[in-house]
């Protein structure tokens, strides 16, 4: 997504969100495993069982942010750093649920002949500018004693990165699973150069809620947050794991066996782990520390000009109220 598009999205932004419908609660989700796990709740009827009228609305990732900013959905499953962008020029969303942090599924994938991050010096890298893989790339460069000036960035929609790498237009791309897996499969000689396992906590995923919807339906959002963790428990339970994998893989059109092998790249948070992540710290495994790093990234790249405070977004009481 180009910078001007992301900024325009924020400006249209949460100012329009007061118009979100108040009857059915609409939640945007996309193909990241930490989001797709909510398909389990949808198919099992858990929302209805809890007395909720919830519609899970499927998107590509960036369009889900567009829809959230435009007030077309009540909430979005989104990277915490990206959520601050939507709130930088309008009302801050309410983060009610810490979903996961990436632990390997986000990656920088090198094309044939590129064996390390250092091999990218002077070469082109395809990433969706100002979004999460751009931030991951900068972390990879930093760890290897390099900076953004050592490479040429090519703005590329994440779902287009496999074909961009295959065409030879770039030497490497940044993508998340399942798209990163597609790139590794489709491009002979491609390989992982750096993954989010090398930067645990850099990428936290959350459920961000329109502030008007949260104010009007606090009890419902507490129930929805509890249902998310019920989905995680269902996925992690050896007795039901295969069924969860089958449901999630079918949603994204992936082979269940392959999908299962990639699930460990997403660290799904339990209620207990989410409570731990809510402890204030500069460490990346604290949601506060992670969001502060993302805020710096957004400021450094001109995404917005005024620093965003994690405490303006986070609603710790929702998770802390769960057992």
C-alpha cells in the first residue's frame, strides 16, 4: 500500500466510524492464521450460542483496514502498529483482544542466488510500503548492520509478492503466511532470509473495535474476546486440533497437512499469555513495548506526525476480566 493511500485511509478514517450499524456486529478478518482461527467460531455457531449477532467479513488484509477506517465494519483483526495508523488522524480504536504475535510466519524471502540479508545490498526488495513486512525488513537490515538506504524498496501488494519475486523484478520480498509459503513454493531456489522468529513480539495482532461500537456493546465485546480464546483452545487441544486445522486450511484454500506445518509460525495467545503481554514494559513481548516500536517506525517513515500512545488504544480490562 502506498504511503499516500494509507494516510488518506486514516483521514477518511475513524471519523466516519460513528456510522457503523448497531445491529449485527461485523468483524473483518483475513488470511493470517491468527485471524483465520475465528472461522472455527463461525462454523461451530459459538457466536449464536453466546447470544451474539456477529458477521465475520472476509477480506484481503489491506482492504480490511480500508473497510474499518471507512466505518463499514465494527472491528478488524489487524496488526497493532497498523491500527495506530487508522487512529492517528481520528478517534482511537479500542483494542479489546490480543490475538497473537508472529513467530516465523512473517518473512523476508530471497530469490535464486540470494542467500542472506547482506546479499540484498544494492538490490530491490518488494514489500507493501509502511505496513508490517516493511517494518520486518528494517529489523532484518538493522540486525545485519545495514539500513533502508542499502536497498531499493519496490511497493508491492503482499498478495502479489510471489509473482513479483518469480518475475525477477526484485531480489527478495516480504510476506506473511500463507503468501510467504506460496512464494517459497512457486519460485525455485527461493529461501527464507529472515523471519519474525528472529524478532518475536515485533508483530502483534489484535482485535481493534470502533469506539462507538465498543461503548454501545461492551458486554458483547467481552464475549467475543472470550470466544477468540475459545478458538485458540480448540486449536491447541490435541483432541480437536485436526478439526481446527481442517476448517482454517479450507478457508484459505490450503492443504491441511501443509497448513498444520506452518501454524507454529504464529504464536497464538492464551488468556494467561495475553494477560502477561499486557504488563507494561519496553520489551517487544509486551504489547506496550511492541506498539512503541511500531509507533517509532510510523513516525520515521512519515506515516503520521504525532506519536501515538498505546494506552490510548488498549482496553486491558476486557482481557483481565477473563478467567
